[in-house]
């Protein structure tokens, strides 16, 4: 057996196979050899449950070091001599299994690797030695809960368990208006928000799994949900809508204004409510995409000082609010990156989050600028799931690889893999899992995982598919975005098809794409490519009938992928109708989309709260209105 034949997620830094297998007997002990055995109990219980589920063995947990070695099947110990924080050594030999962690987190990660071995091999494990440690001390995932999908608590717990099993140690819930601030109930009234009690419960759940639940509240841009309510308008940069840098009209004010002293008082009140519910000492304050800064109340300031200076001065005020509470501020680095001369003025104890979601994003140059200024920073790629229905697999993997490679090159202190929900959060839960899994693997150990067999890993550790088809299905469905030959930054043409008016003439479609700075690779061939796309979706989905998933949500995952496939098909049919080569008439298209809406509602409510559903569905309903 070769090391590559032992599938793990993530692959460890070092693995040596000793040859042969070790058959685990029944009735052994799990011994906790640590000064505080109780601190290891949670991970030991996970190991015990996995032994029973995957190996059919019943082992008892005991504390202390004075246990006869012949009775021990698994020893979990701590020893700093193995050398690296969160690192561990796992040995499977004829003498049993030993997991030695540098610290408690390292022991936990050793147990997660042991559980994966049990999942793959049952009670007959390969004899081996693993030495493992992380490339990055901070390995995070950020989930958007503001556009428009707020997960239920069971969904969040499930995701946290999956991430912990892949050695992720930070988790953030991106928030604009979906925390239940007691002083601002009208803002979240229809959003089914996270409550303080739920955050406290999730924080405790994360801590047991060595995950740092980081508070996240955008504090500058992306505040338009607040400005839907008139009493917040004095805090807005503009009094009404504004024209974005790419020429579109935005109906509502977008950013808080630095020109009103009450803005900081407002943020101070939010932080007083939000932050006590977290044990983390990090706080992500956002501050990205302040498109309207200088277009309204701060225009005079920006004319006098420059937009970059006004932006930085306000971020420094936020920094002071954060620091006085004992938190380390994280903030998105896109705006300050436009003003490289100001980057050296950033505090050395704030963390810049360098984000970009295309495979070609310049992580090399952007990271170099923060590194040269001595500013701590994370690299922040994404799952490429949003505005694409089924994801963009190849782009996601390239984006994550580039981020992690350049993060290592320039000394990033962490990776934050992001999953957004722009324009209604149409992607379903499992669509994001390939990006989460690959990001977790590379942020733990880049070199061994850059060429990870992701479909096989998904089959083993996500879908638990004994037929071995679901991983490839998820991977390939995520590449449908390439089939029409229209490549759109940050999305798929099959998603945006729902937003094109039905009366758009064929010639106008190309102009519309050009207006959005998109590239139509072969306009004359587009109808044929769309018909090929429909056939390709069918080919990708055909193995679903033979899948044998053992995961507890197998039936729901089946429904979620079928919904995604049908939405891709409908997007292609809608484009063909617009191009004057319809496969169906308006009545048939209307009935098809109406059926999709019904299933969409059911699938949404299976994992997420009702708040935001109507807003998300309204986008589908608007598309269907064109058929009537």
C-alpha cells in the first residue's frame, strides 16, 4: 500500500506506511494520558463513537497513566516535544493506536485523522506513522447569513462538525442586519436573525471543537438594509440612491457616513450588544466596498483630505472602539489597497483580509504590499458558489490554490475561505462543500493537498457514498458554468439568465453582456452551446440514481442537487427563448419555473430559517412574471 492510497482530508504533512494492517480487537480501553484527563474526554468520546460505528468495537474510556499497556487500544497523550502548536503524531502498530498532541488542539486533530481512518478502513487499519501540523495558525470559513439565508441551528452545528473534522479553527457568520439587536428590532424583524442566546450556544459548540467563533458585523459599507428604515438615514452617506462605479443605479444609501459623529455612537451601541456573546478576541468589522463614500455627507471632507484619508481615519476610529474592548480588529483590505501610500499607517495589531474570488486574482501583488508594510493579513478566497446556482468548481480550486500559495509566500497569518449569498443565496448547502473541503485541506497543509483527489475525498468524508459517484457529480455540476461558452466574473450566465428580460433581442443580449463588462466568447454558437449544456447537465446527473450515500442527510442532498440541476436547465432554456430559438413556449416555461419555486421553498426550509426566503423567492417570481 502506498501513502497516496490512504485517503485523508486533509492529507497530512508526513505519512509513512509500515506495511500490513492492524486489526483492532474488541473490549480495549481508550486511555487519556494527560495531567487533566477530563480535558481530553470530548475527543475521546468522538473516537469511541467512531470505533463503534465504523469498526463495530466497544472500547471504554479511562483516565490516568497507570493503566496496563496490554489493556490499551488507544492512548491519547500530550507532549510538547513533538514541536509545533496544533501538531500531532499518530501511530498505528501491533501495540495499538497512539495519538500524541503538542497541545489539546493537536490531540483533537489527531483524533479527527483516526476517525477518518476508521471511516475508510473499519477496524482493519493500515500500520502507519503520521506526523502532522498546520501551515497556517488561523484556518477559517466565513458564511454569509445576510443575503438572504440564515441557517437553522442544526445546520450550523452540522457545518461546524464538518469543518472541525477538516481541521478548520475559525468560523465567522457574515452579518449586516441578521443579529437580533435588542435596540434595533425593526431592522431584523423579517430576517429570522441569530439571537444572543444562539450565538452563546454556537460559541460553546465551536469551542469544544477547537474552533474560534469570530464576531462579524459590517461597520461601514453594506448597510443598505438599515437604511430601508428612515430613522437611520441621518447616518447614511447619501440621502438617496447613487450610481455605482460600474454605472448602475443603487436605490438605497449604502455606507455609513464618517461626517456624522453619531455614526460612531451607533457602532459603539452595536458592539456593546454583540461582542459579549463571543469568547473570541478577534472581530471582523468589514469596511469593504464603500462605493458611495464622498458622494454625499462626506463630500467636503473627501474634497479636502482625499477619499483614502477619510476612509482610513474612520477605520482608525472603529479600530479604537474595537481595541478598547480587548479585541483584535479584522477588516477587508480592498479599499485601503487602492491607497498604497496609506497602508503603512494601519495599526500593526489589526489584521487585513485580502480577498478576491477569481482564479486570476493578484494575491501575489496584494499580499506583497501588506507584507512590505508589516501589516498582519489573511488571504481570503471563496467557494465560488454564489450567483452560479451549482458553483464554479475550476475557478474555486484555482482561486483557493493561488490564495494559499501566495499567503505562504508572503507570510499570511491565516486563510479565511468565504461563502457569499449575493442576489438571493440561490446555491444549496452541498454546493459549497467542495470549496470548503478543498480550502480546509490547503490551509492545513498546502504541499500534500494541492493535487488532492477532491471527488474521492467528498465521497469518503462528505457524502459517504459507497458507489463513489456523488463527489464527481458535485464536482462536474459545479463546472456547468463553462458549458455555454460565456465566462462571467463572479458568476454564471445560467444564473444571470433569470435576470435578462424575455423581450431582449438576440443582438441586444451581446450588448447587455458587454455593458456588464462580460465576455461572450462565441455569440454565433451560443444556441448550440446552450443545447449542449442541457445535454451535459443530464449526463452529469445520471449517476445520481445509483448513489449509495450513508450520510444522515442523503435524501435532502439528492433533492438539493436535483433542484440545482433543474435551475441550470431552466436558465439555459430561458436564454434560448431570448435568442429566438425556444425549446418551450411561455406557458410551459411558466409552469416549469413555478414548480421550481415550490421545491425551492421546501429545500430552503429544510436547512434555513424562513426570514429572507420571500426576498430570495421574489427574484424567481420576477423572472416568471415575464412568461405571463
